[in-house]
């Protein structure tokens, strides 16, 4: 049995989980999320303040989806109750950014500023008195991660000086570079 899949997901106070057909709908103080479930592999039931994911058989694809759907449902519940945050750091001389409404505008050493319009349900903001530390916040973990990766892709950290956009907890190994001629 899957170690993750056999754990039940506790439903915190203020969060409501319902199974409607092949969808799991989670409502909470931050919003509403839903996840479709492949019913030929797993079944989901809500009882006694927890969500239980059971698999239909012991085939390899079913075992793989057992833990997956349990984790996805757990992410839905965490998202509507607390939300998810990814922090990014912009490093480099003259590299900075600002948020104007729903548009993130960044100067990253190119001849033009980079403008990125983030989707509904995502909030991007810079730390107070900083133009280099930004946070991406939302209730959908997959969307927060993909938006943070998209922002990072505009100028990935380079290995010689470390300039670029990196995750706040990311370590970039710095290379030595060329030696001077003798």
C-alpha cells in the first residue's frame, strides 16, 4: 500500500470538502478549488472530518495514482486554508522590478523592460522598501509554482557572477572563470 496514499487528509476548521461525481470540490476562507479524479483507479470519500482515498485494485498505474490524488487533495485543502508562497530574489547591478496593477515590470539587463501580466488568483508583490525580493502568492500550488518558474525563466542565474532571478532558498554554484595570461 502506498505510504502517502493510505494516510487520510484532515479537514481543518472552516474548510468544506465535497465529492461531486468525478470532482473533489474544496471551499475555504481563501477561495474554492476543484480537482477531477480518475474514478477507474481511486475512490474518494469524506467521513469524520477527513478525506480518505482508496484504490480500486493493485495494478501499477493504480498504485501510482493512489498517492498522487491524496497529495493533490491535501494541496487543495492547504491552499484554501493558508495558501502557497514562492519567494524570488533578483540579483545584479541595475536589476530590479515593480508591480503596476496586474503587471510585473522588470529591468533585467536587456535593452527593454520585461512586462509579465500574471493571471487571476495570483498575487505578486515586492517586499517593503525592496525592488529585488518578490513573493508570488496564491491558493493553487501548481499555478504558484509555474508562475514563479516563468518569472525565473526571464533571466536564470548565471554561474560566473550569480546575476539573474533565483528562488530565495536556491544555491547557485559560482564557477571560477578564466585565469589571467602569464
